C-alpha cells in the first residue's frame, strides 16, 4: 500500500544528492526573478501579477527538465528490470515518481515565497490573489509533472524525453493564445484545453470546479498513459 | 514448487522460447545451459515476472504469475545478467532501499544488511558509489540484492560472468550453501561451473529443452560413441587401417594427419560399450609400430553439450 513512498524517497534523494535539483532550482529562480523584477518597479504596484503571468511558460520547460530522468534513465541503465522484479506494482512506481517530480516543483515554488514576503515589506500586498496564484501554480506544476513523467516513460533518451515533455507543456500553455487560428464553432473547446486559461482563472482567486476538473483529469490521463506505455514495454 | 507449462515467448516473429515444460522442486540447484541466444535469459525473465509470456503458464506454489505477480516477486530473488543498478547510489543506500521495498521490518534491516555484507564480502565497499565498482564487486552487490529478503527461490542470470577465478569459487560456494535450503536456478554457458554446482542440468537450444537431468544422466543418455586417438611412429596408413578394423567392435578408422617426423595420427570409432583399449594394445604389440600417444576421449559435459546443440542446427 505504502510501497510508493520508498520509491518517492529514493527519487527525492537522487535529486538532492546529485546537482540536478540545485541547478534546476537556481535557473528557475534566476529566470523568474529577473523577468519579474525587471518590470516590477516600473509598474509601481504591490502585486504578483507579473510573476504569475510568466510562470506557465517557465514551468513548461523547467518541469520537463526535472521529470525527464524519472523513467528514461532507468530504461537506459536497465535498472528498470530490477525495479519490476521487486514486489511493487506499476501504480507504486508511477505514483512514486510523479510525486517526486511534484514535490521538486513544490520546493521551487516554496523558494519564490521570498518575493511576496519582500513585496509585503515595501508595499501593501493583497494576499488573496497571491494565495490563489500559488494554488494555481501547484495545480499547474502537478499537471506538467504528470506530462513530464509520461514523456519520460516513452523513451530511453533523456533529451528526447525533455523535448517531448516541453513540447506538450508549451502547446497546452500557448493554445489559448492561438484562438484566432481556429473556427468559431470549436473556440470554446480549444480554450478549455489551454492550461494557461485555467491557471489564470485559479490565479485570479476564483476556484471553479471546471478548472479543478481540468487539472485533475490531465494528471489522470497522463499517468494512465504512462501506465499503458510501461505495460507495452518488456 | 515451480511448475512451468507450455511456456512460449515470441519477439515479433522470432520464437525465443518454444513450449517449455519444466517442473522444479524445492531445494534443487538447477543449471540452465545453452548457447548464446538459446532463450535462457528470456526464460528467467519470464519466471521473475518481468517479461510476459506469449502463452503458457508459470505456477509457483499455489500462485499464478498472471494473477499474483506480487506474491511471486516477494518469493523470488533475482540477479539480472549485467547487474544494472543505480550508479549514483552508495552501496549501503542502495541495499537499504531494497530492504525497504522488499518489506523488511525496520528493526531487522540493520542486522540483515550486516549479514549480507559479510556473506558477499561487501564490508569494505559499503560507502562507495555503485558506479565506481568493478564488475566483480558489482556482481556481489547484485547477489546481496537478490538475497535481501531471504527468498525461497533465487534466480541468477550468469552469476559468475566477469569474475576472477577466486571470486568464481566463492560465488559457487555461496550458491551451494544457499542451495541446501532454497531453490536456485541459474543460467550459464560455462559447463564446468554447471557440473560443479548443479543438482540438475537443463540444456536448451533454440527455445527448446534438448536435455534434462543430472550430469550422470546426461552422460548416459548421450550418444554411446567412443573415440580412441592414436599417434603411431613407423606405421603405414593402409596397414594400420586393416589391423584396427579387424578388431571386433571398431567400425571406422580415420586418418587425421601425418607429420613430417613420420607420426601418423588416427582416430578409431566404436559403438560398443566394451572397453577396446586392451585389444588395440595387443594388436599393436604384434607389430613394430611405436606408440607415441594413446587416448580414449572421455565423454565430458562439453562434448555432450556440443552434440546436443549442434544436432538441431
């Protein structure tokens, strides 16, 4: 039942023992910090809107970089064979790895809490949208982690896993900005597919079941596809 | 204990394992022999539940691999061919991780790790990353991994590959020791190893069993042909042929070569079970030939193996 926690712990240990976690987190903080604060003082407003509007596009390439190794590395080294001959189920493996990717994303977000805290010191920050924004960011991080896990399960090559994952995440982020390409009859549907659209809704502080269902179903579909992809492999 | 019925595995159109039927009893040390690509590894992978059979069933005690894979995996310890472990992990961390996944109680973990470290000789490398280890040490980590939860069945895919002669003897010793209580199945293509360690040997070729039994059985079942090698000085081929074929029981005499020093090498074949060496000696004694070499080829596992796996080809 709790077998997945052993895999989760092992993956987290791997992240923090090797330099991957530190490199990815530093890159993430430098990029968000630079883009956010380079315009922040020009607007002269104490809010985090700039940060949250950047987040989906940055997540779209940072998260696949975190998750790319989860399965691809094991498949490449052959340790996947050993993992499968131990008393664990596919769901333990997939859920453990997904949770590790998600917790890494959470760790990155945790460090960005420095931004709202420092803004609250210098101005009058409205915490409502900030909390909504972080909730949305967690949902988005979970979704992209699940997509990254799926991309990683498809290939032995971590670079391919990264490109594949980033491509899917980018498509979901940008699709609602390309609405003018689509016929009017399917506009609503295409907009509903966009991850950024739902993220903006949650970040505005409106928690609607439609947005929650969107994120949860993408996570479920990705993890289930991972299951199918792994079943196919022998 | 293990019951394998009509096990078949196809990779696309290639049939790697073809209708295999094996019954393995508790406490047996079973050696799986065969040339490269015979289907040894595929068979072992199916036994561990890693690879799904195309058809056929595997039953371990009362469990079926289809319906109860977790129970079976809990009973099996597996050492894969090239021991591919996480290269960045320390040996200790890795073994601790395995002990958790295999469900060893926290209080028993430390004593178990200590015991395995002693058994497999890992004490001096517990703090090293697995990626830094030599092939032989890596193999020993694999053995510790496989024996972690004291499994009923140990499946080892070429356990002595890449080890030095001392380590091979050590590993054989370990296998024998475990085999007293547990069931051990291992594959190898080193015949002397199988002969030295196994209670029972199964030779497979092209996915099919071509021989099954202990070493003595196999030797008996193999072709009864005896070959006697002779090197003679001062002898003429024709005359030798005539003399030897006159001996009852010898049905063919073949000249292998004639060296520059005038040594004639011949081989005499016989189908009889009688030992013909005395008759041959007496026949030669009557002439003025000089015997340089006189050798009866013993039926070794190697010749049996070659016969069996070549016939099919």
